[in-house]
């Protein structure tokens, strides 16, 4: 997956080149065990940066359900349904729970937990604006890095939940805050196991739409660059979220995200992967966030993160 020519040009120009319930994730068809990993490989610490904004309640086609009617909620996605402007996660979650982006994303992470060995560990950073999270992020488990599978899965299930439902989300796409929190986590993370083996750090950003929250915490409705679109449409359109804003005197959210990711990669020896949870053809800077273009994926399978883990020597 590579950026569209329009996005690449803009980046260069700006200087940056079932039934609702609380049941556990259904991973029976795809679960693996830790014995699948090579026995002598380097211990891993997985830092998952998980989008829990409102649009993660839609399906991968950007469709949601409002008052029992299915709509296209994502403005510029391929469209089979009538478009509805202003969908919000809690009021437009897709009617089929196990097809929601947040369900699929949590299933992916759960399958990754299944292949973790005793010496591996994980921390999850969930991000969304407007949820009351400190710095628009929350950590799971609350105690930080964890190796116990059951503890990780319990934390994964509840993180980002809205109204106590693990598969309904809410808020804006504060991607940059997730990356910034990852830098904070890595700054204090031990680099070796208690036995002295050096961790290999793998960072995985799982998100669905363009970053649309400025680094100061305000939403970018892009009235300066996309005045013909509604605020909701502009927030879901990548070209409205890149470059420098003369109006706000700062880079727009996608450009800020790419800058934050560049700083993380420069400061820490990490492998940074991205998984985009949407079928939109528009690139949203995720290729530029990843360590290499080959490490930027679009969601196709709940096994994706586990397969990435299995590819390591």
C-alpha cells in the first residue's frame, strides 16, 4: 500500500516526506499458541496503539446503523448505502457486532496475545478525544507492561469501551496523542528482561481514519482548506488534514502525526507497523508513519498481527 499521488505531493509540499453484550472475543477459528513462535527468537515487547474513536464502531466499509437503518457514514468511502452526514459512534454503531472495526481490531490483538511467549510482554495505548482520558489516551493494563495472557485479554476487552460495551466507541481521531504517549512509554521501559536478554520492541498502530485532532486537542474541521465540505466530511477526508494551516498557525493533524512518528523512530530502535481498519482507497499517512512502506498494512484478517510476530527470527 502506497500513498496516493495527491497525498504524497501534499506531504512533500508541507515539508514531511451479537446482540450487544460483553462477551469475550471470538478467536477460536484463528487462535494460536505460544509454541508457534521460534523457540530461540529474541524476546519481544509489543506496544499496541489502538484507535478507539467513534468511527471504530462502523464496519470496514464505513457503514453504520442509525435507528435500525443502515447508512454510509464515512464520507469518501466506496458507497453502497445512502450517505448520512454527522454519524457518531455511540449512535451509529454497525448492527453486526463482529463486523465492527473495533471488534476486528481487538480480535487481531487477542490473536497476537495468543502467540506471545512467557518472556514477551505487551502494553496497549488506546486513544480518542472527548473521552476524558488524560492526554486523550488510556493505558491497558493500567499497571503497564504485562506478560500474562489472561490479564492482557481482560484489559483489551474493556479498553475504550463506551457505556460498558467493549465494541462501541466514541470520540475523535487523536492519533498523534497515541504516538506521543508511545514515546513516553518507551522512555521508561526496561530494555532487557530480568535475565538480561535484550527486548526487540515492536510498535503497532491500529487505526481507521485520518487523524483529525490537532496536537493542542482541538478538532480540525478544516474551514480554511475544505470549506465546501461539512465539518464531519472534512474530518474524514485526508486531504483536509495534511499540510500547514495558516489559519491555525500549525501543521494539520496528519502532518503532526507523521512528524511525531518520525521523532519516535529517530529516538527509539523500534519496528513501527500500521494497520488501517478501512476499505477506503485514500491513504491517510499511515505509510509514512510505518518504518517502511512494506510495514503498512490494510486490514484483511484477524491473524495479521500474529503473522507479523511469527515472521520475526
